[in-house]
């Protein structure tokens, strides 16, 4: 412990007025006195760059571009799975945390539960569809055999009365009744090979989709296990790239994904589920298949009305007036409920304009496929936020403008500018 009454330390030597002399003295004596900072160039001074430095910079940029392109080329088979896994994990992360709290805060158990749930969600409907086709194979073969012996009855009276196409349709009906279905089958046989090849192509595509689903679930399991670390790396990269604005943009992207998942997917599930229930209650055949169609239409922002309204018309045509009125009421309620549920759910995830989300979902679906319902809104939301932030910024007044405009203000007494 030093003695406060002892001799005081010698004051530090004043820096030399000559920067070159001071630096030479410091280097010779091994002192840690820093060199005086070089003053910044004056306004309007051009910074020259030599040819070797320019060549080195250009080659470094080209090498970096080549590395990025090579990495994307290597990751090309996994990019769709990574995009889907990122979307699923970001949208269901709060649910995963809730499952983890339920399972004694064990991350391994929560990851296993969520991965199993994703497997069931992806493969159970696919397995049920394949099982339905296999179990009804005999029925399909029986239908194919009865087509050749099937005979049509007389044309209905209303067919002749249709405007423009009525007489021609009635004549074609009569020719079909007179000649049977053999000529029609003869016309269709040349297309059988094309249809078979198309079915084989679709079956192979279905197998590729199944492999992609498995890969997506595997990547999602890894993201569930190391989600916090991945999020920190993304935020660190965003901040390194664009500072605080980059971190804000990364958080906005996550909020946009979660908002779209809540607003679009949950609304589609609710509408298709209630619509399928109404179809089953009214006795509409193939209610399960129509429910799947309604779900896809709701995801595409079309809604379930194109399925429910024809079902109501079919009931009217069949003479079931009561059930037809029930389907009309159900169509009005189910078809318009998305106007209230979707905005509320989207606002819970991200405070974004509804028109922006709608255009992003539809445009992304058309441009990128099914995963575009998440990519489109994220791209538009990030772009919109960056533009809005840029337009809201007030440009700082530099020294030249200050000299031309208002006089500089004196710092107040006791303020931060007081020396």
C-alpha cells in the first residue's frame, strides 16, 4: 500500500511538439507513450489507392464470391430442407419451449417429442393416402371393368335448353347412347401410355418429396437442439453486417415467419376443419378429400368457398333443401371468418400491414411454391421495414451546411459539452 504522504510521482513529460521526434524518442527508450494520432484528411481531399492495393482488393472480393458460390453449390441439395426446417422451428419455437417446461426442462426430451410430432404430421397423412389407394385397388379395377359395359340413359330435358351449347351437347349425348362407350374408350387408349408415364413421374416425385420431408425433420431436430446458439450466431452476423439495423432486421424476419405461420396456417386449419365437419354432417361424399382441397385453397389465400358453395348447390339439386340451406349458412360463416381471425393472429406475431402479408403469401406461393408462403412475406416485410426506416431518418448536418445555415449552439452550463 502506497504512502499518501510520500513523495509524489513525477508528472508525465509533456508530449513533444514535433510528432516525428516524439515517436523516435519513444521507440529508442522502449517507452509505451503512444504516437500522436494522425489528423483525418480535410474535407474534399481525395484518397488515392495504388495499383497493387486495388488488385489485392479485387482478388479478395472475387475469392470471397467464389467461396460463397461454391458453398451454395455444395449445399444445393439441402437448401430446401434448411429453409423448411428454419421456418418450422422459428414458427414452433414457443411451443417447443412449452413442451420443454412440461418435460422437466429436459431439452433432449422436448426435441424428441417435437421431432416425433413432425414425423407424424408429415407421414401419417401420406401413409393414409397410400393405404386408401391400396385398400381400394379392387374397387378401382371393378370400376375400370364396368366402364366398357356402361350404358347411358336418355339426355335430360334441361340439357337441350342450355344456351349456345345445349343442342350440340344433346346431340353428342345421343351419339354416345347409340354407339356405347367403346368408341370413347378407343379414343382414350392412345393417351393411356402418356397418362401412365405421367403417373410414374408423379410417383417418383412423391418419393423425392418423402425424402425431402425426412431431411427436413432431421434438420429441424438439430435446430431444436441448438436453437439458441444458432439464433445468437444469426444475430451476431446481422449486427456485424449492418449494425443495430441488421439485428433488428433479423428479429423482424423471425417475427414475420411466426406471424405468417399463425395467421395463414392456423386460419387454414380452422377453416378447412370446420368446412370438412360441415360437409360430413350434410352427408357430402368424399368429405375428407374435399377437406384437404379446402386446406390447400385456404393456404393459397383463395378460401374454402369454391368447395363449400358447389356442395350447397349439389344439395339443392338433389332435393335436400334443408341441408342445402345449412351448407349455405356454413359457407357464409366459414368463408368469412378469415377476415377476422387472420389479421388478429398476424398482429400477434408481427405488426405488419395485412395487404403486405397477403401479397407476400400469394406472390411467394406463385414464385417459390409452397415454401413461398413464408419466404414472400419475410422478403416484403424486411424490405418494407428497411425502406420505412431509411425514409424516417433525418440526414445529419455536416460542418459545411452548419456554416451555411444556423449558427452553432453553445453548450448549456453543466451539460455534456462543458469542458
